[in-house]
C-alpha cells in the first residue's frame, strides 16, 4: 500500500550561536491514508521540527532542511515551488498547534480567521465563506456559532479555541492533519473532548493524522502507529499495542516505567537517570548511552541503525543487533 | 520550551567545573561575536583615546588665535585645516571630543540613574510614591523639551555658576529633561517584574524591600537601561549641539562638536569651507552610530536567556 | 484536632474585574469561594482540579502571597492574615512555596548559590561564613553538584531548576511547603526524578506538603488526602485510596475517567464531560457543577449543596450522594 | 461618567496645573522682563510700564492673576504683539500644524513600511542598510540637515523654494495657492521626517520582529496565506496597536521640535513666534504657547489611550 | 535682517552682534563706502528680472503692531516708517531737514517751536492732514496709559505732566494756530526736542475717534490696519510671511513710481533669496565673505556705509577696582581692539575712541587713541597698586583681579573672549566670560552682577544719545547704564551740550566732553562697524541712510 506521507532520511538543522543543532536527524516516517501516527518524545527531541519541516515552515533565518525527501501524495514536497507549497498548506496539509490562545491572532475575529483559508484555497466568496465558517464552528461542537464567529480569541476558553483551531485546520478538508501537542495545554476533561473530536474527524473524513505528543496515555488512546524520538533521531517505530506491551528500546521502556499510572501505585517511581543531551555536542555514540542501564561498549562509540524487525516494528538499539554486527 | 535542551547538557560535564562564569564575562564573549557591536566598541575606544590623549601631541593645543592662518584648508601643518580664528581644527576636534563625550556620557549616566531610580521606586512601592513621581513626570513630559531648555538655560546662568562649570549645567539640564520617559518605561517594567514568579519567590522567602529592589529588580532592567542609555548618549551630544546653536551651550572658546558645527552655520561656510563642518559632523555621526550599535549588541549580549 | 498544622476556614478570594472603555470594576472573579480544609503534620494534602479552578489561588492565599477576601488561615494556630509585615516576614521561613514554572521562578540574573543563600542572610539565620556550606549541603540533598553553585539559572535544565526551587524552599527548614504543580512543566523522564525527590525529602525532614496538581496520577502517587476543586470550591475531599477506588462526586468520577491510560485499546467506561468550566466571574447558581453534570437533577440547579462529611474524613458537596 | 474617566480628567487637570506652575515660575526666574528689553526707556518710565503690565507684583500674585484669567479662557494680550494671545497663536499655529501633520504622516508611513520590510528580511543587506540609515538619521543635528538641503535642493538645484510658505507677493488662491504651499513644504517636511523617522522605524522594526515570531503568525503561514497577507494583515496590525499610544506624544513633540526647522526654512510657524516671545520675555504669549502644547499633550495622551482601548479588542471588551 | 534699514531701533539690533559667520582672507576688490554698482546685470535671476512693479525687501520678523508710537519690536518700526511720515527728517549726517513741515521757527529762548506744514497734505485715504493731527499725536503720547517707547517728556512740553496726571484736559504748550501751523512751547531747552516733536503724524480722524484721556485700549484694534501719510499705504499683513504695500497716490512728494512694495520676513543672512531672485533688497552681516559672495553674484548693487552706532564694553562702576581710572585705562590699553575687530569684521570696522560714529557731525579724532600697549597697561596697574600674585594674577588688599564678562552669543563674543582672555592674562588679569541671551545680559548688568559686559548702541541721531548715560543722574538704567559712573565735569558738559540748538557751539562742547571721557573712561569703546546691504542692480534711487535705512529713499526708487 502506498503511504500518503513518506519521509525518508529527513534532516533539519538549526543554526544556533553554539553550533549546529541537529533537531531532526535522518527521520523516517510513514503515514497512510486514514491512519493516526503518533510521534512521542521529550521536549526538544525534534517533534515539532519534524512537523514544521513537513509543512516547510522552518524559518529560513534560523534553520533549514539539509537532506531527505518528503513524499506527499506522490510529490516530493522539498522540490515543489514556494508558491505551490503555500497552496498546499492549509489546504491539503493542515496543522494545529499546542497553544490555542497564542496561535490565533488576537485582533481578528474568530470568523475572519476561519474564513481566510477557505477564501484563499477554495475561492469562496466572502458570504459563502462566512456561512461555511459558521458551519465549521458548529461541526467542532461549539454552540451559538454565529456569536462565536464575531468574537475575539481572548473571549473564548482554551478548549473552545483549540476547537476553532481544528475548525480552521479541517476547513479545506485536508488529507493530512498535523496536530502538534494539541491537548498539552488543556485540562483532562477538555482533552477528552478534543481527542474525541479528532477521532470523529478521522473516522468520518478518513483524514490521516500526524499526532505529536509526549503523553503516553494520549498515545495509547489515539495512535495506530507510534514513532518514538530521542534527540532528533527515531529510536523506535511500532504499532501501538505492541509498543505498550513490549517496548524494545531501553528509552521507551524507561518512559513507560517512569510514568505514574492511575490505580497502579508503586512505592517508588522508576526514573531514567540524567537528562537529554545537548543537541549541539552530540558525538558518534548512541545518544541515549549515558542514561541507559543496559549500555554496551559499542553504544559509546557507534550509533545503532534503525533496524526493521520485520514484524512491522523498527528499533535503533544495539541490543537487538546480531552479535556479529555488534562486534564490528 | 525550546531553550531547555541546549542549556542542559553542559551542566553534566565535569570538565567545566572550574569555569566560574560571570554574566558580564559571558556577555562580553557574546558581544565579541557581534561584529557590528564590536566595530562600534572599537571605534568608541579609539575615539576616546584620540580625544583624551591626542591633544597632548598637538603643537596647537593652547588654542592660540592665529590671524595669519584664518580658514585655511587642510594642509601638512594643519591636517584638517584651520577655523575662522586660525585655530587648528584637528586639535579642537579632539578637545571638543573630550567635552562632547563627557557631556554625552555624564548626562546619560545622570538621566538614566534618575529615571531608573524614580521609575523603580514608583513601580515598586506604587501608592502615593508612584502618584507623586508619575505626576511630576507627566508635568515634565507635558512641556516640550526645547522651550524648557531655553528657560532652564537662562535660569541656570542666573545662578552664578562659574563658566567652567557651564558644561555641567548643560548636563544637568539635559538629564532633568530626559528622565521622565525612562522613568515611565522603568515603572511599567517594574510593574510587570513585580508580579513575576521570581519576585513572588522573593516574597515567600520574606526578603527585605531593599534586597528585592536592588538585588532582584534593578538588575533585570539592565537591557532596557542599556538601550535607553546608548540612545541618550547620542541624544545628549546632539542636544548639546542644538543648545550651542541657540547659544545656551558651552561657552567658547571651549570647543564642542556641537559648537564647532554651529560655527560653520552659514551658507558660505557650507559651500566653500567643508573642512569646518565635515570633521565635527562625522565625529558626531560616527559616535552616535557606534554607541547605538554597541548598545544594540550589548542588550542582546546581556540577556542571559540568549544562548551563546 | 491539635495535630492540624494548617487550618483553612471558609476561605474566599475574589479578584476584581476591570473592563469597559474606562476600566472600572465590573465584577469579581470568585477564584476561591468558601473553601475549608485542614492539613495534619507530616501529611501530603493533594489539591486537584482543572485549570482555573482556584488551586493556585488557594495555595497563595494560604501563604498570604495574596490577601484573602474572607475566611481564616491558621498556621500552627497563628492567624496568617492578621500579622503585620514584620511578623509575616518572621513567619515566612516556616512555610515555603514551590512554583510550577522552574524557568520563571528563578531570577535569571542571580547565581544559584546566592539565590539559595540570600534568605538565610536576609533573615540573619546563619552567619555569612556558614551560608555557603549550608547551601552546598542542601544542594547535595536535592541532587545538585557543588560546582553548580556559581552558575546562573539559564545554565540548568528544567529538572535541575526545579531541584533548585525545591532546595530554596527547604533551605530554611520550613515545616510546611506548598508545591504548586511542581512537575507539570517537566518532561516525563524528569517528572519521576522530582516526584521521588519530594517523597525522599518528606521522609527525611518530616515535611508537610500541600501538593497542587492537575495530574491525578501524580497526586495519587504522592498524596495521603486529596481535595477536588471545581470553580473555586471543594467538591470532594477524601483519603487517597477511598477517592480513587470509590469516587463519590460526579465531577471526581468524570475527572478520573478522563485521564488517558497508557494502555492501548483498553475499553473503559468513560464519562466525557460536555462544555467548558463556566467563568468563575459568573458561576452557575445552585451546584456549580450542574451545567456539566451528567446526573443533574432539578435541585442541583437551585440549591447549593453543602460540603458535608459523609463518612469519617470524607467530605463531599453533592445532592446526589 | 465612570470613575476611570473622572480619574483621567482629574490627572489631566493636575498635570496642567503642575505644568502651568512650573512654567510660570521658571519664566519668572528667567532674568529680564519685557520692559527691560526696551533700550531707550528711562528708569522712571520703566517703573511706570512695569506697573502698567503688572510686572511689579510678586510672582505668586501674578501667577494667580494669570490663572484666574486663564480659567475664564482669557490668556491675555501679548505684550509685544499687542494682540490677544489666542488670536496670535491662531495666526501661526495652523502653519505649524500643517507641517507637523504632514511630516507625522510621512514619518509613520515610511517608518511602518521600512520597519515591516526590514523585519521581514531580517539580517538581509536591506535590513543592515536600514539599521545604518536609521542611526544616521538619528545622529545629524537639525540645523545641519536643514542648511544642507537648502544648499543642495534650493540654491544649487533650484528644485524647491529656499524658504517661506508661499511665493513672495503671490496672490494665488485655491489650487494654485495650495500647490505653491506644497512646494514650499517639501524641504521642511523632508527634514522633519528624516529626523524623526529613525526612532520610529527602529521601534516598528523591533515590534514587527517580535510579532512575526509569535505563534499566530506561524498559524497564518500554516493556513497557506500569502506572505503579503501574513505580514500586513496578521503581523502589522498587532505591531501597530501598541504604537497608537505613541501617537499621543508625537504631535506635541513635533510642535516643540519644529522650532529649529521653522527657523531655518523661514516657515511662518509658531516656533518663530515662541523664539521671538522668549527673547523679549513676552510672558503672556510664552505661557499661552506652552500651555497650548501642554493641553495638546494631555489631550493627545488621553485620546491615544482611548483610541487604543477602542482599537484593541483585548482591552476593548473586557 | 533689518539692521541697515531701521529708522527706529529694534530690540535686537542693540545686541553687540547677532551675526555668525566666518571671515576669509580678503579677496574683496574695489569695495568702497557708498553704493557699489552691479557689474553684470545679465546674471540677474529670471524671477528678479521679470519683476518691474514690485520691490521686495527682507526684514526679520515684523510682529503686526504697525504704529510708530506703539510697537515694541523694531521691525514693526521699519514697517511703519513706510506708512507714516514725519514733520522733520534727518540727513545723512544726522542734521534735521524738512519733510511734512515745510519749515519751522525756534524762538530766541529756544523754548518755543513753530512748525509750518506744507499745503494740502493728505493721509493715504485722501483725508487732510492738519495741525490738529499733529496736536492729537503729541497728546496721546502724554496719556497716562501710553505704553510705547517714545518718551515725549524728554521735550518737556509745557503742561505735559499735568495732562498725564489728569490735572488738565489739554496740554497747555500745544497750540494749533491754523490748520497749517502748530506752536509748541517747552519748559527746557533741549537739542533733541526738534526731531522728537517733529515726529510721525497720526490721523486724528482715524486714530482719535474714540479717544478719551486714560483710554488707549481701542487703538490696539487699529495697529493691524495702519493709516498714515507716508509714501506707501498698507495693503496686507500675512503673519510670519510678509507685509504688502501699495504706492500712496496722496503722498506729498507725488505717488512713488513702484506700485508694490513688500517686506518679506527672513531669518539672518538670507542670501538664498537674493540668489534665487525672489528678493530685491536685504542687509547682511558685514564681512569679506559676504561681500565676496555678493560681488560674485554680479547683479546686485552693494551698499556699504558706516553705522551711526558704536559698540563698547561697559565697566561696572560700582566695583571698587574700577573706581580707580588707571585701572580702567589699563583695561583699554591692554586689549587688542584692532585685532578683535579685524577678526570679527575683516576690515569693515574701525576702532572707536569716542562715543559717536564718524558719520556724525560731532565726531572727532582728537582724543587719546589708546593703541594696544600692554606695557603701559601693566604700568598703570602697578601704579594703581595691583601687584602680581604667586599665580601671576594681580592682587590688591588680598583681592584678586578676576573680572566677569557677559555677552550674548555671536561672532563678536566668539572672537573677543579668546583674545581678551589671552590679552588680560598677560596683564595678570583673570578674565571669565559667559554668554547668555540679550535679555539676560541686560537684566544681570542692571543688577550689577557683571564687571564687564559688551553691547552696541542703537542708531544715534543726536550726539547726546551716545553720551547721556554718563550723567551722574542717569546712572544705571538700560544697556547703556554705567552702574555709578560720576564725573562732575562730564555732567556739566552734558548739560551744556543739550542747552543750545547751535550745532557749531555744540560741536565744541562735545569735543571737550570726549576728551574728558577719554581720560576718565566710562566704557571701553570698541568700534564702529559698517553696514552692508545689497539690492537688485536694476533698481535705481535706493540709497540707504545710516539713520533712516531705506525708508528715506523709498519714494524715489524705480526699476530701470
Ligand atoms: N528556531 C530555532 N532555533 C534554534 N534551535 C531551535 C529552533 N527551534 C527549535 N530548535 C531546537 O531544535 C530542537 C528540536 O526542537 P523542537 O521544537 O522540534 O522540539 P519538540 O520535540 O517539539 O519539543 P517540545 O516538546 O518542547 O515542543 C531543540 O533542540 C530546539 O532547541
Ligand atoms: N490576578 C488575577 N486577577 C484576576 N483573576 C485572576 C487572577 N489570578 C487568577 N485569576 C482567576 O482566578 C481563577 C483561579 O485561578 P488559579 O490560578 O487559582 O487557578 P488554578 O486552579 O491554579 O489554575 P491552573 O491550573 O491554570 O494553574 C481563574 O479563573 C483565574 O482566571
Ligand atoms: Mg514542540
Ligand atoms: Mg495554578
């Protein structure tokens, strides 16, 4: 089956005063039509950078995609012109961000902000766009849509704003919806609502969703496939059930073990020692080696490749390599 | 927050133990990377050194009037020519630089300290302290600067201050005009800072006001103060020239860049004797630019949140 | 109960709302509206609830970082809100606060060593010469290395900064600490480290915590008793196990069922609450939860349910229980 | 109306009162008075005249007399011009106003355009050039730029008139007159604009830089909007809002700051009047002028504040 | 600027100098006093060449009070002088000549003046000008509410005081004999009375309609629409821009040939307007730079003449060290005045030694020239008991010889200060200078804060105007004030100089007076400078006069 999105060997580097930050390093990613893929990982591991690379929204002044291919519906997004890319954005590729409050323009009305992409991409008249906007507001489950359309962002709660963001994102029936931590800033009860809504959209429109989060609970609820990232690299790729049942990479294992889980109280939480490495001073070693409790000699000198286990799972860890390969 | 990662890792590296970092030292390191700012800094240093030391090497330092050498264009003996009284322009330019730089810097220091202190007090204590300070600031801001300078110039000369101190009067005048704008900015920053979490933390610790004010709040104003300060230096040098234009500045024969330019304030000199006004013009221009470039760089460099 | 370290009685905190073209006061945000509870020495009292439910306001009003509107806060029998500035300052070392955001709660221009030691100096608790020693000692306790002492906050990671925040709080040997969502801003892998540190310190120093969080799993892990807040009021208050095993209030139930569990494909009975939390400036009449309650009855719309003790040490405010 | 408004009005009154006291007493402290400037008068004659003008009364009393009249809208007669201060200001103020408004307009127009462009292309050569240009504009003394322009554009190139507000002796009216004035305005407006555009450009550039890093700009781009729309509709609007408050300070400052420009270009503005009044210590006129500026400032501030409240939905509807 | 054209003095022209320009080594050729004709009229800018019925002159800042007796701004005086005509005028040496008055008789006791007006005089509106109008004009000058700068009491008209104090309804000394004759009786002989009494004439019909003693308020509304009998009549005033005139067809000497006349408001040396041809006449700071520029233009007539004013540095005579005249003499000997003038005016000024300009009939060179002589100065100081102290500064009775000098901003100050500092340092005098605005200098010298302060007189018509400040009675008022100079012989001579109208006798008296003043100097006389103006070479008949500027020749100008 052909994937809707296929990212190969994508690297995005940022320039910082300290040096080059390899925010995304040889990323492999595949999203099929109607599928939800979750990217998990700690803050700064490059999740957003990956999403922004896909949208080609990395600000030129600070960073750029240095290599790789981004295939979207048969086209390499790295090769399309700026103008074409712009026409894709908001149309076939849509994105929702983490902070709904700051992601909406404070001085424009909600209605206006929803109408913009509709008018831009679908060429609807102002009137028609207005009607469509109100429809969309209702669609994402907000009552009194007409009034809401006339209000300004600060007048709405975070949950409502995030729904507005979703309304904007789905306004042009995108084929891929990228959600960058859409619920992190929200409360659990609101999060439940939003997750419900996203599931509904996915089911109804067969929209593919690239869902970024660091909450394993959300991953378990939303994902079909999971991509675990660490320091810009993919360390594990797996269907969701298998991942939670049998995490392979020590980092994934650590993550799962260190999260306190409701109704599963333990006397002491497991904690991964140390912290995420500085992205500018990464060497040749496995980036996780100094926090890993199963660290091998080779881990300190060589990076493990992302190996396809054949069962639909991939992992980048020397523990799963043949002894012979390891020995090299 | 995107800034975490880069700051994290080095901490774990023991080889950095010995490096006792200082904010200023770091700031300097950061500053060194900003080319424009360094150009500004180097230029200012050179300018200062030349102005303060240069005249000692000049054969014309006494400023003696030479009727035989009036309005001569640059030549080997007078590198930048002579003025309408036959004085060496280069020497005067350097002597003027001393005064102009001093006026600029001193009035900046004065107005920035007054503004920062009053603004900080107003923002920190609020209540009547705030009311009094801000109302006075309002009043001063209500009256446009130039008319106020005229009056003050006339009033201050009445106070029989020896003419050598006239320059200090000029500085005081400029800073008396200059503080309210800054005080407002400082105050509004203080109001924000006051509510910041780290100030809440200071409150939890039960720290004294003095400590909160001078140890926690004021240092956080440095970026603002630096920007304002650098703008002020340029502003003060220019204002001095305007005051000179109106005869309220420093008394001749003491030269300043401002009154040197003003001396060439006729169409004739403009057309025929560029050596009279080009050097002081360039001096003011370059100094103001340098200071502003330096200030821009410094502000960025002093921001500890900016990564190296 | 004389083992009560802290007693909060009918505490209210209203913020005035200004607005309109001319910025006059047009109403009040009832951030904390009639909250009562007590905390015993040595326990960890958890306060959970959604954003805006008034958890932080409660915590800050207890420590008098905010002036109360009404009610009473007694700390070791002392009425905190009746003290003058000097007395309050003298009381400060005994009760401390840990902030949610480890980034903004440290002054970016003050070295860690100074940030930790300054209070000791300012209160004259230790002579200058011994301060550094003590700082290093506490830093070690919180898992910070001695060489960190002369660094600036921006040179630390989030987890380390939160350790610094904790170190600062315990520096003066307080009896009581309000921890306001201390792990929410941290990464999963770091969260566990900090939660463990809280537990360790409590054991060693016999600390009493008021632990504020919106993450029920964290609260479950750390707290002995838990209060559930909604719109400025306590809905339910119970010992941990009872609350998690048998929640009484419909809100507590909904909250518990909303937490996503890291167990894929597990089918749970889920209560998805509709709508948002109403504005605390204009709370619904009757039971504040009635607008979102799946079991709402007529009485809920009319009468405010009393916050009553339904069994030993279990309190709930619901007409249906 | 509401307490906020009342408070503002009260502060305005307080500020004006403070300003009037300050100015009056400063003027009183300035050596010399109107009568002293007359070179030909005998000592007795001077005393007579001082009594006639009330200059012999104690300062405090003079202040209260002035205050009382001012309250009744009577700013007195100019000593030198023998005309009511108000009608005198009226003769000159509009000329200054014309200059001030026009140059404010261009200053903002240019500052906004350059600010937006250079922020959009941060770190480009254009941006660097703008930075230097901005500082350059901020570091030249007015009289210098003024003279330079007269020499270059009026005397040498003969492109524009050298000064004044209309062709001498011109009896044109209507459009021809307007065109004449526009030509005469060109140089002074350019100078004024040049001198104030720097600071404002800097301000807008910084503002824009801040705004374009905000999340909602990213959202706008993610929506696939044209870059022009992103910059002008989304970013600029947000960058403009806080600047409204600046506008309140701008205009009065321009009046005060145009004094030199008016002098150099022979513009029949109020700055000239002020200078003249100051040199002969024409107190009623001086007080009238400064109070005019003070009132302008205070009203400017208030309206800018109100405008801001109307323009910014966040403040507006709360 | 107006300096060259002011018949009345402006408050500004009294400053030592408001000019600011740098002299150059003199390349100027063939420039002589008087009018230097244009060399190349073909260079005349188009704008100027086209203009044939409008004469445009530059004037700094007229203010709108166009009444010769009420203005407070000298430039308003210039504006008025084209509109109003006087009975008696003065010629280029300051001697009275007939104007509206055909002739006048002075009684043998020199107390009564009878003016005979020309026949058929008319104001510009066609109404007749009679002796009644003259009487009215003199009367309102005596009104108790009169606040102008004309001091009519100098003439001591009989009954004037009574009128002012309200004790009389008319002034006894003013008698209208017939419409063409008026007789004025004074109580005291004063050589200046003739010109004062024969001043400009206001129309009683126009200005006197509402007049009641003690009420001059109504006049204010007329200041902006003047009516007189001068060569031009007022057309319009555009504040800050220009004053426009039309030729007066009722002018006694015939309607001027140039129909329009405009005073354009300009600032400083407005050379640019001459260069663009927008203006026909303007005056300039005198220096070789300006002259050279004007000569280069080629199409202007350059007028150069010596001013009737002189500049000086006044001593504060209340200061103990100036009580000794040897000290004052030393200050004069020790100051290189020639150098100061040379640097300031580039050869267009001469050192002054008497308080009257060389253009006046009273001028003499028969006094001590006080040539620069530091040795002599030192000797005088030694004699006076001022001995050099350890730091080189002279002292006496423990007091150091430190003098404070006040001046206004300007070229003269810029040159004088460094030179004086140098010169006086050599003598052992510490010289401290300060610059302030004119009004402040005035106020502070009046208070006696200064030791030295420099000023320039206004235009001096009568020699007495240059010396009256030295009278013991006069004392300290104004910029001429001496703060206590007193010399019995001077007083006597001053009195004598005024008490005769005979110029021959007066000449002798002033000569004695100048000798005495040279010996016991009240001031350091600095110099007489020249006045420079230029006008479109196409214009003929324009001959600026040191006393009245361009107004005298206005009626006769024409375009070639
Ligand atoms: N504009 C930028 N300039 C320089 N470095 C950047 C920039 N944006 C991101 N980075 C760096 O790139 C790396 C990846 O950042 P990214 O935002 O993709 O992380 P993330 O996984 O989305 O984290 P979070 O969970 O905090 O959103 C980080 O090290 C970050 O510091
Ligand atoms: N300074 C303030 N002025 C006005 N209203 C405020 C202020 N601080 C908080 N509030 C309001 O009071 C209510 C309770 O706020 P509080 O911060 O206590 O909630 P919280 O439970 O801590 O929420 P969170 O989880 O977001 O921290 C909220 O509605 C908030 O908007
Ligand atoms: Mg992210
Ligand atoms: Mg909170």
